C-alpha cells in the first residue's frame, strides 16, 4: 500500500460565524494526482492554506510526510512546492532571477541550485525568456514562470491552487501536460480547481467539496457510480406531446424525461440500447428530430445529484 | 541570503526615482545657498525721471541737479500724449513739471503750486519721487525762512539731504553666514537633507519592503523552509545596508561641501543627521507596514516629506513660522533636527551649547524609538490577524 503523504483529520476552520471547513477528512497517497473540486467558496483554498500552515485552524489535525504540520515544520516544507492561484513573482527580477530566488529559499548550494533552475526553465519551456521581466511576459508565460518558481527545488509534494484561472486554452493544456509529467517523475500532486474537465482529465482521485464539507471522494469512475444517472440522451426536436413523454418515461431504465426549448433530455440509469428505444418511440409517434447525443455522466452530474445544483451555477 | 540579495536588487530598481529627488534637492540647495550669498548691503534704487523746466532759473536748475544725483534724468517733450506714452511704455517713471515762477514763489515762502507731475497711479515710484521733491522743497523753505539767502539755502539743503544713513540688511534670522567651522553652505545642506533623506528613504525602503512583503510573495516565502526569523533578519539587514549607503553618500557630499574639514560642529551635524536618518528609516518602514500598495508610496512620500519639511522649518525659517505651527511641529522629529542644525550654524537666536544640542538629538532618538515600537506593534497585530 502506498505511503500516505497528507492526512487531514476533522479539520475545522471558522471565520467568525462562517464555517469555512466543516470536519474535513482527507488522505492523499504517494504518487496520486489528487483533485479538490468544488465551486468558488467551497473551502478548497482554505484547505490548502491550512495544509501549508499559512492559516491557523480551530480544530483537527494535519500530517504531512507522516509528521504533524506546523509553521516550523521546515523538513516537510522543504519537500513541498506551491503554485498559488495568483502569480507570486517579483516584477523587478528577471525570469531566471525569480526562479533562482524561490529555489534559493530551499537550496543553499549554488551549483545544485543552478542545475535545478535550468531544469525548471527547461521543464516550463522558458529558455527563450530567461532575461525577460515578468511584465513583458504573456499571461500563459507568466503562469509557466509561476509554476517554475514552485517546482524548481524538485519537491515531492506539489500543490497547485487553481493554476489555470484566466489562462488561454493552449497554455492550459501545456500546464496540464506539465502536471502529468511531474506526476510521472514521481511527485504527488494536489490540484484544486472548479473546472471539472481539468480535474477529470488529470486527477487519479477526486474529492468534491461544497460549503466546507467533503461531499464525495473517489476515482472519477467511483464518483460516477455513486449516482443514479449512467447515460443522458439528448434529442433536438420540436415540442414533444405529453403522451409521447409518458411513453418515453415508461421505457425501461429511464427515470427522467423532459423537453425544454426544443431539446428532449432523457436520463437513464443502467441498461443498454436506451438510445435506440427512445428514437423508436419518437419515430412511432411520427416526430421529426435533428441531432442526437448520448452522454456519459460528468462530475458536474455527480455534483448536481449530490447537492441539487450545478458546479458552474454555484460559482 | 536570498531575501537580502533580492532586497538589494529591487532597491537598485528604485534608483531612478531617488535620483529625481536628489536632483530636486540640488536645485533647492543651489537656490537657497545663492540667495543667502547675495550681497547684504543696501543701495537706493535709481529711477528714470523726466523734468520739464518751465521756470528755467538757477533755483529750478539746482533742483534738477539735486534730482539727477539720485535718479537718471530722461529727456522728454512737453507734450501730454508723449508723456503718457513714455509712462505707459516705462521709458520714464515720473515726469516733474517745474512751473513758471518756481523761484519767485519759493523766495516768497510759498510752497504750493510749484509743480505739476505725471506718474503711474498708486506706484511706489511716484511716491518715491514725490517724497524726494517734497523733502527738498520743505528743507529749502525752512532754510529760507531761517534767514538764509536762496543760494546758501540751496547749498545747505543739498548738504543736509546728501547725508546718508547706513543701512544693514538683516534677515529674519540674525545670522545667514554660518560660523567659521560650520559655514552657511554646509548648514543649508544639512537643513535640506531632512527633506531629501526622508523622500529618498520612503521611496526606496517603503516600496522595496512592500514588494518583498506582497501577500502572494510572502505566502510563497512562508511555505518555504526559510525561517521567519531569517526572513526578518535579512530584511532588516537589507534595510540597514540601504540606509547606511544612502547616508554615507549624502555625508560624503557634505564633507566635500565643507572643504573636507571634520570640524567639531560638522561632526555634531553628522550625529544629528544620523539620528534623523534612523527616524526617516523608521517612517519609511512604518509606511510600508500600513500602505496598501507600493504604487501609492510616491504620493505618501511627497505628502510626508514635503508636509514635515514645511511644518518644521526645513524650507522656511522656523522664525517665520507662526506660533501655532511651531507648537504643532514640536511633535514632529524634523522640528528638533532643524532646531539643532540652526543652533550649530547660528541661524537662530539660540546660542550654541552642547547640552542643548544633545537634548535636541535626544528628543529625536526618542522619536526613533517610538517609531520602531509602533512598527513592532503593528507587525505583531498583523501577524496575529493572519
């Protein structure tokens, strides 16, 4: 069984009357890409701040690398890399000076540091921009610099707090590929985001948070199995008469059918050939239809079914 | 020493802004030193005066001669339009028309309707020449009334009115020349140093500390294995080096200005400036602790440095400041710095005494201690809030 890298037990954090974290429990194993998914204000960043001892908490216990995490647990801190949501670099230092500065907070030896800095530059593909000042970099390059500053000292645990906010799709893909590469090189990753597609794409295990609570945890398949929905069939059509809707609802494995704005949406729980059966009903009723979609459940469906609201709606 | 090295690198980036303040300082210094070096003697102003002599007698010529010794005579045609043009275009300041019968009226003891004149209304030049002519006529009349003949009366009048009273120009302060071992140039240099050291230190120190302590950077640094004590120590070391370098540069310039002489008063001025530099560093650090962002530092720098300089007598002599202003400025450290410096140079009424001087410097030291105590308190409150 893999070693536990991070263990959070019964973590409670209050801001006066607001409970930001409500008895949160998490266990992150070595080599995982652990996703913390939740809408804005769900407690993801607070969890990270408590984990890094940047924020005091009211109750609970946090262990990192098997030792209690405290502000002066410098041994644990040596092996943690942090990439914050907001870019944390000096505008007055060049790309290479910034990476060297943050790497130097962990590695004193100049030669060793020089190599680490070069590796980080190569990893983030910033070779052509080493003498640039951050203000001269594009948003995507700036994010890559932010990542380089966080990983230059080759940490075993890398925490990325929404690193792709306000990043163009191309740079986002590069960042996600980079995270997977870091994981492949042996780093354990904690990745927080409210973009379910990203979390689905890279995370091996996911915890979904809402209002400071962990509402579900598991691999993406495990999470999807937790809910009733296994397939959603959408059909572009004109208005569907009530008797036809009744027929569709009566089909085996269908538990919900509705038609809004010229789109028939049918939710199924298990079973095979759901799509053919639905289309047969429409054909028998002499209803014309356009495009047809059959979608597997997403993490948004998981979130929707557990909380009654969509991830994006709750932003 | 990552934080320390970054501190120095970021400090270097603020040099252009600091140079602007230093440039301003040099301009101010040159202006004030030049104005203090101007000749302190008095000389009556010579105006351009035109005289039209309708009487054309020995007596009227004597008057013209009297005027010509004090003012420059400008010939003018006896034509109203020409006269008004000449006054308008300032070719002449005053036109005196000696009326026909001037000599006769004088000898008969009459002093009215002797002249008509053209002058610029409400001008000091008009009053100046009016006074001169009235003085001449009244003195001459007095001598005639006293039994002198006209010729003797004119001679005596000219002799009497030629007597000049020695005028010594005094500044509001008693002494604008400084002392032998602490010349005025050096005194002014140290006086304006209060403004420049405050401006430069706020510009450099406050903005660098704010950048180092930016929330995101601080969070990232706090996540590292660098201890908080080490971070703080490196920031203190960086600040000390920056402050020391700036002070040494200004003192080296002061030494050059003082002719390279380490006189006793110069050394005391160094001590005064060192304590004030520490105060300025304290103010800069305090601003860094309370300012919301580094881009407002320049605004704060101008408000604090200019405000304190004007209130405490850096730009304007303390003797010119109102009692209310002085009472308020006693609660500011620059007041005691300027007072100590004035005492050294003799620019104030206070006679130099080492005890008084040290007490002023001591008050400055108390300000410094209070500032650093406030900084520690604020940082503690902020730390606890986090």
